[in-house]
C-alpha cells in the first residue's frame, strides 16, 4: 500500500474512533466500523482496496489493545454499486447499535441514496471517493470526504486537455451514473470558461455494462475530435471503450 494511501486511512480511522469514544455504550464489548461499498461486481477490485487498507488501521489499533480495552471490528456491507442495495446496507448498519461509524460509500450515487439514513442514525460517514459536489452541500453534518470534489477535478481536467494536450476539438463520453454525469458536466463547464463552445465540444452517454459502444463511437468518429475524454466507473467499461 502506498504511504499516502496509508496516511489517508489512518486519518479516517482516527476520526471514526474519536466518534466511537464519544458514543459507545457502557456495556459495549467491541467497536464496530461499517464499510459500505461494491465488494462484488465490476467495481469490486477498488472497493476491496479500500476495505483492506482500512483493515490495516484496524489491525494496528487492535495490536495496541484497541480503544478503552475494546477491540475494533470492520463490518463489510456489499451494495454492488446499486442504490437500492446501498439503502439496505445503510438500514442494516443503522440498526446495529455497536456500529459507530461508516467508511463509504465510495460511489456518488450510492452515497446520495444513503445520506438521509446515516444522517438520521447520527452515524459519522467518511467516503474515500464519492466526489459529486452537492453531497457536502446539503447540510448533513455527519458526512465527510477525504477526496477532491468533481468541480475541482473537472476544472483540472479542462486545464490538462487544453494546456497539455493542446486540444481544439473535444468529445466527452460518460456513463449514465451520478459521478460520471457530474464529472462530464464539470469538465464541460471548465472548458467553456476556457473559451470552448458547443461547436468544438461533443458530449454523449453510454450505458454501464453494455458490451457494444459502437453506435455512440461512430458519432465520435464523425465529429473527429483531437481528444476523447471517457468517464466510466469500472474497468470493464473502460476497457471496452478503449478497445472499440
């Protein structure tokens, strides 16, 4: 694990464990931390990296005796990157009085689906990747993130495309999910601030999990861009886009 990644996860665990010290019941024997993410399906690999990185921090705290004599336990909640399943995970975690904090969800659309549930349960929730800007603009006091927002990502992508790649004509393709749609929108906003217009920009969408992107890629080819900016959440979709 990279040093920077380790630092981030120790920060996360520190914040959640501080919450635990404040909130645990007198008769509690273990501190449980929920980890909500897509642990099956196309996004399983990066989500397991998040889980395993957090487990490093859990193991180190437990090796020192835990917190106030209580061991820490990380509990996996698989949402399969689906908002409905994310709600089920959030309800299960919220009903467990020994779960005192949440890592995740890492996807913007699953984080959005669970904001109210974790907020109502007063569970500190720290995402490592959900970057849709309005997640932290809705007044929820329990929700935190350690990553940059899409308005920062989009602006920097626009700068890189224009200043480094010297592109004059740009096509943007994105999946129809919250993160990808917002990332595309913020990048287009940045490009327009830099002087681009609808005449030298193209934007279209793909369906996550589709096996054939050729209809939309045919339109991209006809547009003849200098750069194709492709925003997808999972490796299989990214691979299909690159290959086709």
